[in-house]
């Protein structure tokens, strides 16, 4: 009996040592097997703005399912929850159903999730794309985002490769290398996204310019399709987007205009025009936060996933539409980003009103008047998503024309 116990004890100690050998990046979370064992007794709630028909929400839903399957935990999913009091009501309902941690996925959910966090201090609440966790100071309320500007920069590199190919083939001239972009709102998140995409494209095709139009909605298939057609009719030869429907990609496929999508591949619907897509994989954050909540460990007020944590991804390149050598070039630039050899918002790569910047204060600590409060340029680049997870790059750089700003 003693011998058996000794063997069992040795096995337990060995397993413990092996579990401690895994490395973790600054925001990556811990060993999956240990996380699964610790998280088994927690129930998880998810709130999404739309359902699987939205590419944005589908990306979250897929990550939620993957994380919970990995950890072996029970979860409840509530879709089509508006950015209003319904979010608080849904969060309260999930708490009543026994959820020990609740996630929401849309910017406008934030105030209502904070309301729930204040009412239910024993439950953890995590909000993607929000800005207020670091100033609210609640132990049970957290924001998360990822350095998706790096993914968009990479997608822009693919766009630049395509523009150069079109120029080399005589399809367009250098001054016709005009990109169109459909954005939802004139928020910093969208500005950061279209600017990083443009800088990626221009790093390959220096003559590239961009026109941006806005829809005033994260998901409006008709408006997104109309926006894409407006840009195409205005001479844009490649289209990208920060909006969540298939409106723009399908308009591109119909018109035969190449497209770089967002949040997932559209190759099945757009086999002739889709090049590549960047997206955030929320699985690493979900695993990290669920495991911490289950173990009673603190969760960061602001968590920023990176390429290194597996949180910023590109889909496979569609060779039918992409320029030759695109996949290889993306791997090269990705390695440079990971090594810190390239900074997306290198201030030598863009101008504002004809001038390079060496100083800029951004509105990091969100307030009603959107007052700038934090110096964000140092070491020759704008430090995006370092002082809080959500983007705060809101500069209007030269080379990008906004067709409207009503949203």
C-alpha cells in the first residue's frame, strides 16, 4: 500500500513539474490542460450583438465554442443583444443562470456590462473593444482587444502586392492605384484599422491612395454593398472594409474588383476576387480569462493579444486573386513585426498636413469630452494599444480621403 501511494505521489509530482514547464507570453494565458482542470466547475455566459450571419459575431461565437470545448466547461450563448438596456438584462439573466464569468462583444455593450459588474461583484465581466476598465477600477470588470492593426497592416501588404501586379501588367497606372474602404463609424478603432491597412499597402506600392466611406452601422449589408459600389464607380481598384456583412465582398465579386475582407475568409462566396482576411482569434483570451476566474485569480483590466499569443491571424491567401509571392511576403513581414523590426505606425512612414509627427496626445482615458490625455509617440512610432487595449489612433494622415464623416 505504501509503495502504491509512493508511486502515485511521484506521478502527481511529475505531472505538476511538467505542467509548470510550459511558457506563456505576457497575455497568453496558462497551460491548456491545467486550465481545463481548473475551469471545469465554472459556467460561462456570452453576449453577442448579432448572430452567425455577422462575420464579426461569428468570429466571437467560434472562439467561444473553441475555448469552452478546450476547457470542458458549460456555456450559455445569447445572440442578437442590442447595445442598450437589453445587454444589462441579458447579463443579469446569465448571472441568475449560474454563470461565474460573462463576456460581451460589442463597443456599445460597455456601459450596460459595467452596470451589471457593479450589481454582481461576485461575477467576472469581460468586454471586448471597450475602453473604460482601466479607469473604472472594478476588480470584476475587464477590457480586451488585440493588436489587429498588425493584422490589417499585413493584409495591406497583400493589397500592395496586388496593386503592383496590376501596374506591372498594364491594367492600371501608378496614379490609379486607389484603394476603397468601407468603415462603420469614424471611431478610433476604425481609423486605426483603415490607416494601418493603408500603411501596409503603401509600404509595397508607394503611389497608393485611399478613399473611405462610412455606413453608420456595424452590420448593414445594403449600405456596405452600396458603399463598395460607390467606391468602385469612383475608380477604386481594390476594396477593403471594417464592417461586418458580406455586402462589400459580394459587390466586389459581381464587379470583378479584388477584395481584402475582415474577420474571416470569403473565398467560398467570392472565389475570383478574395485575396486574404485578417481577424482576431479570441480563443486565447477566453481560455485565459475563464481559467483565471475559475481559479479565483485576477484578470488584467486591459488585455491585449498579439501575433505572438495567436490572437492576430490571417486566413490562407487565395492564389487565384492574389499577386504571385504574396504568401511568402506576408511571412517575411510578419516575422519583422514579431521581432519589432517594423512598427506599423512608424512616424517616418506618414505625414499629417504635410508634416511628420514627433509628439501626439491621445484620448486614452475616455471622458465625455474626448480630451487628449496621454503622450503616445516615442521612439519614432505611435504606440497603439499599449496604454489600453482598445485602439486610440485617431490621426487623419495624408493620402487618405474621407468621402463623408457624418458617422
